[in-house]
């Protein structure tokens, strides 16, 4: 820095024009020096990184819309792993990002040493912006107490309670598909499935009949909590559970829902702001992710007719045991469907990255590397999920990767679409259930094929948080007459 100051002083002359040029050059020299010093952060700590460039660090391809954000970090994962490294670093502009490669390090950060990495490092302000204080954004004591309160609302028993609401939404999906199939025109399946998830989330999270299957431009009416309380409206949905927590700080036991026996399953009441925040994140997290997962699953089913036939056979066989009625137990028996969704989430994880922020200095076990407080940790799911060491021929879509034998052979922490450890996605059961019901409705009644309007190969959208397809996936549906 002393040399830079001397250089700046030497540039000044008695000529104003030359002095201005000297000032500009000096500023540029300082900026370049600062970037180079910043890009040396990991080297000074003994970690390798791919060579960064000004001003975007290792993410230039993202800013120039050459790759999605997930693909950028997935490529960095493979660059580091190809050198036999257990971990490494990268830069999002000037911000240093720690990247674990070794599964043991990943497990330590997400689970064993979670107390060092409790947060996502996101904005939240309960007073100024109540919606921002949702379970995904908050951390520390507020996160821990809220998580304890909300965990009982996502048990298998609560999913059984909501199943009828989801099935009612699937009836609307079938009616829409019937109408579109009669028109004999290509279907933008993402639009159809987005309308289905809008109805599901609106109904289960807010208790609102969105009716978006019939009216794609419908808006939420946002009926108030006070209205439901005043009129004693008792719907079997997520909002009903939140109102219980608001008024009583307790829920009914799963097996005692119908008997209305109150059991203190959690402590502490929710506030109105809590309900607003948690309902909002339920919609944001559940809408785009589930519709995108079903969208990619539909694409794979359309181009893999043998897989489609196997799944349809399972659906029909299981439903026959239940008098052709869709129930929670019937869905749980559809093991091939479960494997298919797991494989979809492997190949196309909705959130292609997990992010944690270091909340107190952490020395990586077995190394001299210290992750400083405030440093972001990135888990590149597109790298982990497409690593041939864990998933041979990773571009192939193969639900049998998730049969019990193959799962037992594979190390843990190699499938992370919902995260892992104490901050694993609280709504994963609901997300899986919603996706299964959508696919059952589609496959039971229709044979699907890919329409030639679909642009191939499928690419990820270059800008955005969720791994959505760049362009529409168009399918043709052919009604099956049972």
C-alpha cells in the first residue's frame, strides 16, 4: 500500500489535465489492488480456488447469462474435486465462499457441528417486515423456538389430515386436463401444474379456494384469521393448525384429531405476525418448487415411455386394492412413484445450492483451515447429485437408483434436495405428497408424449433462484379409457 501511495504522489504535475488522468489511473490502480488482495483471501488461508476474474470472481458466466447459478457452482465443485481436494474456495464477486467437497466435511457442517452454521445469512426484521421473519430467513434463538412450534404441524398424521384437501384440488386438475385433451392441442405442462400447486397451497396454507384451474387469473381473497375464528370455521389445513398454535400454543395429537382431545405437543403461542410469515414462506417454498419438480418429472416420463408404463401399472394396481379411491395409505404404497420423484429431485434439484453462514469461527476437522464468522458456505447440489462416484452415468434418468439396495450402497449426504441436519426442510413431507398426487392424477388418466414444440436439449433458466427449465415443456395427452 505504501508503494501505491508513492506512485500516486509521483503522478501529480502542474498540468490539470495530466493531474486528472493521474487521479483516474490512481483510482484504477487502487481498485485493481483491492480486487487482487480480496481474491487472495482463500490462498492466505491455505485453500485452492479456481482462478477468479474481475469483477465477478468465479461467477462471470452467471452474470453474462451463460450458465445458471447452480451450474456455475456445480462446475467449481468438479474443478476442485478433479484435483483430489477435500474442500476449496470460490468468490461471488468479492465475497469468499467456502465449498466442502468431502462428504465427511459436509456432514460435519450440516449436522454434527451445526451450532457453528445455524443460519442462512438472510434478511429478517420481525417488526418492520413481518413476512421476512419466516422460518427460512430467521436464525438463532428465534429460529429454534419457531421450529419447535411448527414441527408438529408437518407430521405424517397432519399430512393424513390434509389429504382430502389435496385430493379435491386434484379433481380440478383432472377436469382441466380433460378439457385440454379434448381440444387436441399441445399443453404447456408447467402452466397446468403451476395452477394445481396454486390451488393446493392456497387451500392448505391460507384456507382459500383459489379456483385457478378454471380461472388462471384468479387472485387470493386473503380471508382473515379473525373471520375463521369468529365463524368457527374448522378446515383441515395448515392455517387451522397455526390458529391452534396462536390461540392455545398446542395441537391435537395425530391420532386424536377427530376426537378433538387437546394435547400439549409444543409450548408457546404464535403471534399474528408469526402466522403471516410462516404462511407466506409455505406458499413461496411450496409453489415453485413442487410445480417445477412435477414439470421435470413429466418431461422424463414423456421421453421414457417404459418408465411411464411401469409407474402407471403401479398406480392402477395399488388403487385397485383401495376400490379406486386415492388415500394417504394408497399413496404410501406406491414405492416406484417415490423412487421416481427422488430421482427427479436428484437430477433437477429445485434449489441447486444449499447455503449456510458461519455464525462462529470453525476449524475444519483434520485441517488447519479456519472458516471465519460471517463466511458463506456453499453446497453445490448439481455437483454432488451429478457426481459419477455416487451416481454412475448421472445424466441417465433411473428411478432404481433409489431402491433400498442402491440407497444402502451409497454414502449418506449425497442426496440433499431438502437439505439435511436440524435445518432440513420442514415441509418435505407435504412437498412429496403434493407432487405424488399431481403425478398420480396425470398418469392414471392419460398417456403422455413430448410435443415437438419443446426445445431440446432441456436447459436450466439462466437467471433465478429455482432450477426451472429455460423454455416451456410441451406435451400431448392421450386419454386412457378404463
